[in-house]
C-alpha cells in the first residue's frame, strides 16, 4: 500500500499574512489617450483650433469614434503642458498669451538656453557638435514641404537638442516644462516671419559657434536669436495678433 501524502499544515498562528499584490491598471495598447492627445496637439499647432477656442469634447469624440473619457484625459494632459486652459463649467480652451506672459516665458527660456550653451561647449562630443550644422541644413531644406506644426517641432527640437547636449538632467526637465508653451506660441506666430526657410537658417550661427566650442560667440548668437524672437512676439502679443486663429 503506497504512502499517503502529508496533509497541508496550517500556518503558525503568529505568521503574517502574505502582502497583497500591488494594484495596477490595465494598459491600453495602443495608448488611446496618447493618440487623441497627438491629434489635438497637431490641430492646435496647425491652427485648426485657434487661440481661445473651446475644445468640444462630445464633437471630438464623435469624429474620432470614441467615448468622451479619452478626449477629456488628453485635454488634461495638454493643460499640464500649457497648451490648454481649463475654464469652470466650460471645459477646456486653447491658451491665449498676453505680452507679459510672453516676456516672462522668453526671459526664462533665454536664461536656460544660455546655461546649456556654455555646458555644450565644455563637454559635448566632437561628433555631436559636428552634427549641429547638418541639422540646420535639414531644417532649411524641408521648410517649404512641412506643415506649420512640423516646422515648429523642428525649430523647438533644435533647442531641445542643444539643452540635451548639456548633459544636465535638471536643466532638461526645466526646459521641457516650458518648451510646450514656447512651441504653442511659435505656432501662433510663425507665419508672421515671412520667409520660413530664412527663419530656419537663423539657427546656423549658433550651430557654427558651438562646433568651434566658442562659448562666448555661441551665447552671443543664441541671445541675439532669442532676443529678436522676443521682440517680434512681444509686438504681436501687444497688438493681439497672437490671439487670432
């Protein structure tokens, strides 16, 4: 006769119960909210939803064939990024800018980018620096074939890349927070500059000075580039041009 398996023993009375598994939410693949967010951002940066215009969640959900929940969550994300404003009992609307807000935004931007510029000259690799002017070449060559949102993304992308080359993670986080607002204002004002290829080419003196590791020249070129932009957008904000779709 075979031996019977032992009966399971009761846990000791003083044994601690197993810790509950941490709760996690199911992950949607693909991320529906992220896709709605991307469509909304493109519509704002392309001017299809103008400054001050309300985000009509029900209509957007109907056009996208989804429920209102992901549209609302996408709008919250864009509010955190500084592209939308939440209005009590009226949902979300595309952000508008005053002259004072433009001034504050660009002063902080200039300070962060000048800090990045000095760090890049001191520690970026030769290969990274050598790639900067070809990056400008690409911006100029593609300017006429891209949408406004794509051109603006390339513009702010150049500056984000400069900050990334600084190697300072804290600086990158700070810059990322304000770059969304900068991107929105660039989108609202880009068509007032005239020659879009020439606008892209204004990044070249910065790239060339960085490639030489000439920190003084690079900072001077960057400050001139951003000061000219600030003067331009400040004038537009004072005229109210930046508020028009």
